[in-house]
């Protein structure tokens, strides 16, 4: 697997990481690992949709304070 990014990097806690697995089937080529040893796999196209959604603010509401 080819390492693309680490999403923290400020500690040694096993931060989430993004890899490309060129040997995997196309629908499982992108691999994201978490700091608990789990992983998800998706296609490059699915990652593209996720990145586009992030760029357009689809996930911004996750960071808004919730009403009590």
C-alpha cells in the first residue's frame, strides 16, 4: 500500500491514515485506517465524492454547537 496522508501526526497514538492499494480491486483501492486498528475500503470515485462533499460544506453541520 502507498501511504498518502496521516490525519493528525501530532502524537504516537495511531492516527487515522489514508492509503492507496494499487493491488486491490478498483472498488477497494482506497484504504482508511483509524486509531483503533479498523479500516474501511472504498473506490477512488467514492473518495472523490466524499472530498467534494467536504469542500462544499456538507459536513460542516457536524461542527456546529447543538442546542441544549
